């Protein structure tokens, strides 16, 4: 038996709770051991600590992550950081400086400047940091990309993502940074469907577009975007984004939280001979241009468990690299930043089109926008911008930008935030 990976988790609530529940199963399987955890309000989670048998398991609990690392850092093989995005950089540095491998939840940051500092910090790490984008290690995904790279489907032309995830008004009040562009102190937040809730899927599309190797991501060369909001938030809840990569692949993203009904998302990869239609956790089809439809089997996949196990294999020296590194995250963060520079405005959707709906499932208030589902699909398949076709934009067309425009990032955010 290999010794269990010794782990510390920063946090007890939010997504940290999912990591704690996951560790219960991995401990039972002999794969890992939770040594310590912390939370500024640890006493508020007394019931959860008992339910997870912290005393019986010998888990030490602290109220500050620095105190935890000072006391237990020498025992840890791995530090899990599932905290608010604004805290990632400092906590990542604290782990690296103590020689502890870091599992950093997605997104690592949404500020390209901070990402470069984190990449620099990680160069001194004993073990490369994992960024927890969930779906890169799906076996079916990796096998399909290997077939793409072998040329079976012909050259890659386009990769597209459409996603409609209903979120009630309460979602944008879940904490003090929800739906914000900037924090009160001026720090970058960019909480959105594009940068946070659906970040896994945006990252997936960039993965398909990495045409030079299996573990490679498409690099945005040009970006154009239109951003909209139906909710009363500082940021955007609806994104129309088009990018062309340095390899000449067109990427389109049509995403919204301003909707009702079932959560939907779908990835489409268009090649010369066939297109791949991938709905995570549901189905995969290869639709050949000659009319054949080839179903692809999906294995059972628990994203959090599989990401942990994959990182353990790397820490034990059984594999050469984590699934997604900080450097691999650069296309995602750069794309996200360029989106705001390009749009130049976050346009309120026409009030006459917005309906407020109390859903019987949870008695929560949702907003639905008349014509938005059709507009998302029209943009995805035809590249038609709603600003032009529906007259939704108020300040004229958005601009085409490139990574050379990144120095305009902070001024653009300040303008969008009304500062």
C-alpha cells in the first residue's frame, strides 16, 4: 500500500465542504488523510465537524490558514485552496514557500497580471500546482482529442460553447463579491458565468483548440465580445464572445445566467470531416459529414474525486504533470480580460423583454429574457451579434482586440464599474 497523501484544506464552508466530503471517501479508500483545516468562523461549522468525525480522525482545526500552516505545514503533502478568488494568490504563495504542493480551485485568478506573478512563484515550487478545472482528465475527452491530433476528423475549424444556467436573484447576494467587476478596494473580481460558474467549460473549449499537443490550449489572437445584464449587478450575466486563436481556430461562447428552467450546456467541435457534440455527464456524439452518427461511451466520472486522484498520482511520481497548470490557465485568463476590453460597455437588456418568475421548485425569483435563447443560438451557429441584429447595444459596436490591448484592462474595468 502506498502511504496516503496528507492534506490540509483552507475553509469549511462553500466549495471547501465538497472537498471535505470527498476526502471522507478517499480516506476510507486509503488514498488520503486530512491532517488539518481552518476557517475564520470555524465554530459556526461545529455540526459539520462532528458529522465528518474530525475528532475521531484527528483533524486539527484552526481559525487562520497561516497559523495552520505554521503548526502543520511540515506534515502536509498537499494544500487545497477552495477559497474566494481574491485570496488565491496569497494562499498559493504561502503553500509554495513552505514546500507544499497546492491544489488551487478554478479560476486561479481573473487578473492576467496576478497570474503572471503566480506562475513566477510556482517556478520555485517543489511540485507544480494543479488548477482544479474539472473535466480535462475525462478519458473520453482525452481519447477524442488524440483522434483529432491524429487527423482522423480533419483540421479543426471551430469550437463552440452554449450554456444557460438559471440563477435566482439571491445568487448575486451570496457574498460581498458576487456579480462584481471590482472590489471596493479596487481589486479585480470579475465574478460571472464566463469567469467563474462556467469557467470549466470555457477552459474545455480552449483545450479543444490546442492543436499542437494533447495537453495544450488554444491561444487567443483576437477577441470580440458583447456583454449584457438583466440582473441588478455591477458585472454581466450574459456573454457573447468570439475569438480567433493563433492557430486560426474560431471560438464562440454564448452564455447566460438570465434564464429559467433546466440548466443546459453543450460543447461543439467542428472539424473538416465531422463535428463532436459533447454534453458533460450526459452524452457524446461524433456527427460525420457523410451522415453517420458515432456515439461515444461516457465512463462514470466524479470530477472532484478524479482530479484528486490524478494529482495524487503526480505527487507520487507516477505521472509527469498535473492536468492543468497555472501556465495552462493563461489562455483562459487572457481571454476573460480581453472580453471586457472589447465590449466597452455592459448593456442592460431591454426591461420590456425581462420577465420575473417565481419558480415552484425553490420559490426563488428568476429572470427570463424574451428572445435571448434564440439570440444565443443564432450567435453560436451563425455568428450574428445581438447588438446589430436586435439593436440591444447602446454604445455602438464592440471592438476587436488582441493581447497587445491588455494594458487597457484596468482602465476598461474602472470605466465599466463607473469609477
